[in-house]
């Protein structure tokens, strides 16, 4: 994958990125929101985890801003047990889920995450004929939730005790972006 627009680039994760991933995933400021501060990643554990094969279509990407890698994302098609995991009704539609983080805290709250999500929307709609994208942020991750809402997601359900974070099962929201219902996406297509 290689998507570029303005000063954001989304490219496939490579073996050369694992040192950077280790930096991000050992930063307690990042782990507070992604993974948990109780996680103890090593270069080897990251390589093993982020190169595992997947049952579904999966894209692992690095987010760059002004040619500087600043974050990670993974986008995957929902199939099989993932419908149950997300408490999402099984459908013949093409549904993707996404996880992402900005690993460089100085780039937080600058709208980059929202812009990244919108580029992923374009890819999923135009290249994969997606009908919807879902996310499952923890309810206490207010900054992420606001960013997703700004990108056009809406909360469609609760996922009680959905994510193990720092030794505790945390409540999450199920958020959805539907291309056929989102007027902002339709108006952006006309531009």
C-alpha cells in the first residue's frame, strides 16, 4: 500500500520499521492509549506479533507526516468470529475494521489522525468496495473518539469489558462509518 495526499503518506509496514515500532510501543504516553503500560515489548515480540498471518485481508501500515514516520495502522476485513468479537451483525456487506495510533506524541491533537482515517476511507471505498468501517475505542479514550467522530464515525453500540488494558477489562464503544449514509463522504466525492 502506498497512498499519498498533501503531507500524509500511508505505506506498508516493512522490517525496517520495527525499531521505530519498538520506540513507540515502549513510550508510556503511547501505551496509555494503545496496548497498555503493562506491556513489555521487545524487537522480537513485535516482529512476531506484527508479521503473523491473518485469516482475513489485512493491511499493516506506517503513517508518515511530512516524510517522517509518526504512527501505525492496521486495516482488516471482518469475517468469521470477528463479527461476534465486535457484536456486529453478520452480513454480506464488505465491512472493515481499523486500529491505529500516532506514536509521536508531539503530533497528537493536530488533526493528522482524522486525515489519515479519511485517506483510508477513500482506499477502502474505491479499491475494496467497502460498505462500512468499524472501530472499537475504549470509552475513556476521549481524544480518539472525538477524532473518529470528526471523521464521520458514529457510536452504534457498547462493548462491555471488550478490551484487556493494563490488567482490566475495559468498556469500549462500537463505532461505524457507513459510506452510503455519510453525507460528508458523498460531498467530498463531488469535489
